[in-house]
C-alpha cells in the first residue's frame, strides 16, 4: 500500500513539474509561439486600407503606425506588442531584409530618431502601414525615393504558416510609392 502511495505521489510530482516546465511564462510568450495564417494576416491588415492617419490613433476611426500594427496583431490574437514603434523594435527576433517573411514587422527612421515608423511586411517586397499623409496603404519597401532610404531593420514577432502566400499584384496598382510629407 505504501508503495502505491509513493508511486502515485512521484507520478504526480513529475506531472506537475512537466506542466510547470513546459507552460508559457506569460501570455506574451504564448502568443509569440503560435503559428498564424498568412491568409488571415492578409485579410485583417487589408480591411483597414484607406483608414485615415490619426496621431496616437489605435482604432479603425484613425491609426498611427504603431496603433495600426498593434490593432492588426491584436485582432489576430497576438497581444504582446508594445504601444510605440521604438518599443516594438525591442521585441521579437531580428530578421535580415533578405529573410523577410509575411508578418514580420519592418522599421524605419523617418524623423532623424532611431526608430519612428513601423509596418507589416506582406511579401513580394511590400509592406502595409499607416502613412501620415495617406492613412493605411501598401508600399514598396525598396522604394528608392523614400522608404528604401529610411529602412532600419525588421523583427519577427510571430510565425505565420507558409502553406498560404500573399500574392502581390503584378502591376503594383494597389501600391503607393509616393514620398511621405515630412
């Protein structure tokens, strides 16, 4: 009888240790480990195209760049993003420009400070973001007149399934590459 109690208690302790060891430390870490759909990212991010820019904006009534990115990710169940672009730059895993994947956050220096703008890479050299002059738009990340020169780096916050891909429009008719008003 004592042997069965000892065996039961040992199994319970080991099971508890297993659960504690492999459980996420917090919600932020848990959300960063889940795979998300690229198609869902495309749908959620694109439905806000044309929403006006609003400094400090965090809703579909008006977004600033980080408010837009945070809103899209939150709608997808990723709640770990900080509020500002510079705070977001301190999160996630660094990604080289050559290794960008849809869903990666792309960062820019548009004001002379280190990080002052953020967008979501959507594939085929394009990102979607809240532009100060045009609201939420898609733009070529390598635009030689503005964004290409302002690019600072990228971070991977979440994994998006590669089974589905965002297909870029060949004629780039939905991409706005006109320079920002500074």
